[in-house]
């Protein structure tokens, strides 16, 4: 549901609110208040401070209320041509998701632009138990339990991270450039997403729209890995088959390479998860020894990634695997998006119908299973 990456603002867009008159500001304030009340109802109501609900609801509502129609921006000649061209790409990706992929729940998502006033949309905090490979979760109405929590100020995020650490959890705090309201509101294109290249931009749009198409409450890893699968693979179809594209284009090749990279990272993460879980299953180790062995496994895995996996990547760097120390929180948060991607790919390759028919089948089958990964078969 949260698209994680380090983004910055794009200069030269979002000028059209500068001359807003007071009556429009008052109207916008009323819209924010109404929206904040609804958003607060969708935020965690169990095990969290009411002040968090109020602040987060207000922050999200303020962002959503600042939306400007994409068609209006694309027609605004004061916006540079490069930006308008990229906004058209977003529009085309949305149309593709609806008309080709069958995402009929897209609503009005990605038909507007929201210009952020800071370098990132929000900060996402994850926590994990140190004595087992299990995420600390928070409960949300509608979406169920999720292994992360978003904050709209650095101070609040860092304070929450310190509190988790004091409780004995591993933690991981990172920026995000997008999120999905799962169709409850018309999610805009956030200006932070425009920092990506064209292939990454299309992947992100389709990823977020995939959450509108299918979201299984309480199944965060399946939801994010499924959306990642769709974002990567659909972007291949988009760039390799669209008018002006083709199998011999740079963007088609890059989309394919990025998907191959994602599957390589998925294999690495799933293999490391097996190794960590085997360690935690041992009953002959004292707690201090177990934690020391865990740290050694992470250090060795990180070195292996840098020396073996990373040099073989085709179009991605995944630099954060080598730049930051690993713990249970960082590992689980990253693995949230990469579980069993090759198995999704196998299903796609073996499917005899259209891609849209496969996605419709997954949606129907996954929502009726206790473990939605059952749609892939095997373990």
C-alpha cells in the first residue's frame, strides 16, 4: 500500500494555487475537515493514540484536498513540456490498467496531481520482534493488521521509532513516495513520484492501482508482492506493446530487466528468510547466542548480496541492501514486496488465457483463501 523510495520535489509544477482567493481557501478548509473525519475512521483505532489519528487524518486530508486535475495541468502551458509529457504517461498507464488489465475499481485515482510541500510524502515505520522473525503490526479498520505505520512529520516518526526500540523491537524508518487509499478516495499522482524514470513511474501507478483491484485484509505481504508483480510485469506489456513503443525500444528492455532484477532479489530474500527461520527454530541455543548468530547471518548475507547478486543486476541497484545494517525489521519490511515473485511469474507464463483473465482469477480465488498465496500452489 505504501510505495517506498527516497524522493524529492519536482521544480516547476503546482503553480496554480498561488493566487487562490480567501473564499477558495475557506472552501478548501471545509473539505479538509470533512475528509479528515472520514480518513480518521480508516486509521488504526486499537492500540494507538487518538492524537495520532487526528494528526494523520488531517495530514492525509490536506494532501488529498490539494489535488488538481491532470488534464488541467497537461493543458497548462506554464508547466514545462517535459513534465506535461510525463503526466500524459501517467494518464496512459491508468487507461491501460482499466482497459487492458481490467482494473474496474480504479475510480478517479491518478486523474489528479498533488504537489507535496516536503521532500517525501510520509515516513513509514516498521517494527519486528528480535527473538523471532515476526513483524510488529497495527490494526486498521477495513485493511486489517498491517506491518507498518505512517507519519507525516520527522519528529513524530523518530519519536515513535525510539518508543519501539525502548520496547525491545528492531525498527526500520524509511520515506515513502505514494500510498493507496484502496479506492476510498481518488488517489492523486504525488509530485514525489515524478522523480522516477518513465518505467519506474508506470510501475508505481499500476502498483498502486493494483491495490484497488485486489486487497486482502490482514495479508500485507501478499498484497504488496502481488502489486509488485503487477507493476513490473504490466509495465513490460505497456512499454513493449504500446503505440510508439515496441520490443526493440530501450524502455521495453529496461522494463524486462527490472522485472528480472526483482525476481533475483526475491530469490535472495526468500532464501535468506528460510535460513533465518531455521535458526529461530533451534531450541539448543541461549537467547544471546541466537541473536549473535542472527547478526552473523545478516552480515554474511549482506556481503553475499554485494558480491554476487548486486553485480549481476541489469537495471537496478537495490543499494539499500548494502548501505544499511540489516535486522528483522529492515529484512521483513523489504521482503514485504518480494515474496515468491518467481512463482507469480510461473503462473503468468503457464496461464492459457489473457493477462486480465488471470488477474480476475487471482482476485476471485485469493479473497476466499485463508492464505492467499495458495493461488500460486506449492509452498
